[in-house]
C-alpha cells in the first residue's frame, strides 16, 4: 500500500489590498518609482515641497537655491538668465520665500562702498537648535581682551554752522547728504556722520546756493583710490570751500521742499537696494531697458 502524505495542503491566500503588487495599486493618482540616491542629491523637507501657501514657482526656486553650492549667485538677474521666467515673476517668488522664512536678504556695504544684497537660504525656517559647525565657529570673532579693545574713533573735523536752524533748511541739507551715494557709492554715510555734516551743508544752502551746486562741490574731482573716511573728506570740503555770504539786501532764497522719504526696495532687475514707493526697478535698470527698447 502507498503511504499517505502527512502534510496537509495549505489553502492559497488571497492577496491583501494595498500590498505592493499590480492588484493593489491605486486606481488613480501618482505611483512612485523610486530609486535610492547615493550621490549628487539634495534633501528637501515636505514642509517646503508641499507648502500650502507658496506658489509652485516659489517652491521650485527654493529647491534650486537649496541645491546649489555656497557662493553661487542667486540674484534676480542671474536667475532670470538661468530660467525662462522673467525677472518680475522671479522677484515675486523670492519675496514669497522671504516672507515665509526660506530666504533672508540683508543689505551690506562692501569695502568700496557699494551696497549689495546678501542672501541666506534656510532649509528649515524657525529652527535654532542646531549646533554651530567648526567653520561657523571659526568665523565668529574672538572675544576681545583689554589689550585688544579697538581704539576710539577719531573725531570728525568741525564744519561751518548756519545762522539759523530752520527745520526746512536742515531737512534740505540732510537730503543733499543722503543723495551723495547715488553719485559716488563711496560717499555712503552713517547716521552719526550725516548728523555731524548737516549744519555744514545748511551753512552752504543759506548762502544762496542750490542743492545741486552743493552736491557738485562735494562730489567733484574725488580721488580714485578708496575713501577711508568719506565723512572727514566732506567735512574738510565744507569748511575749506565755504562760499561767502550773500551781499546785504539780497533776499534769501526759499528753503527747498524736502524730497519724500520712500522705503527701501529690492530692484527686480539687478537686486540692488533703492528707495521707491513700491517694488520695481531702479533708475539704472529703467534706463537700460529704455535704451534697449
């Protein structure tokens, strides 16, 4: 007689829905065909990739900025040359990222006096718990001891004083000083320097000189080398070249109306800081577009 098989036959199990096989794939929607990256990849958080408020352009731009090497230019003009979107749309996307914390843009002055925009990309806004790296710690300035304390800054030369300090006259003098950097970026003045020089410019204006004439006297024939202390140079010119008072009986000119003080904007063409009532392009970019058109 034949021996019976003692192992019972197991029933065939039905496939469970949702398993990774053809019968369990969703009817609609995306299906991921993923391969694990081992090189040349960037980790992007879902808080960015699936952000509920950012536009698709802003999300894609943030992913690109996070993927490039440190030091890669990401200003508006460079991005507009790299991608088909124009500078206006790219500028709007950068403002989106800035408002949600994925970008930090600050205006800094270089050694030559030029104002530039420094961009910092944040892959996780609001995170402050990470420890500083060795490179970051090396860039931090060491704590100064008594011997390393910086020497006090040398005082600026005295400037002429006006016979009267009318608010309109002082405001006009401040406007002249604030506009000097548009003629020469090296003439960037701090608030303290401008406050010291204002009376000297006011003394020129009350001598029947137009603001444009004062501006020309302060900016003409400047040396070619970098200006170490532009405020000291201006103070010297205000004193050494002070024009004489008008003759008695000559009516004093009315004080010029102060120009409106608009907030700083970032140029959508060259990423430079400029004052304007609304976002747009700076004066140079507008002139360049008009010449090319």
